[in-house]
C-alpha cells in the first residue's frame, strides 16, 4: 500500500516537472533572444 502511494506521488511530481518544463521552455527562449538582441545593440 505504501509503495503504491509513493509511486503515485512520484508520478505526480514527474508530471508537474514536465508541465513546468513545457511552460518555462518558451519563456527561456524569449529571454535568451531578448538578451542576444540587447547584446548586439550594445556591441
């Protein structure tokens, strides 16, 4: 019973991490392109 509960919580954690990664990926890309654009303007 306990092992089943732990597996379920691990699964939920993995799902949460997956959602966060999918959500943060485009934001990180935007930030990187923004920084690159600023760097080229400054340079």
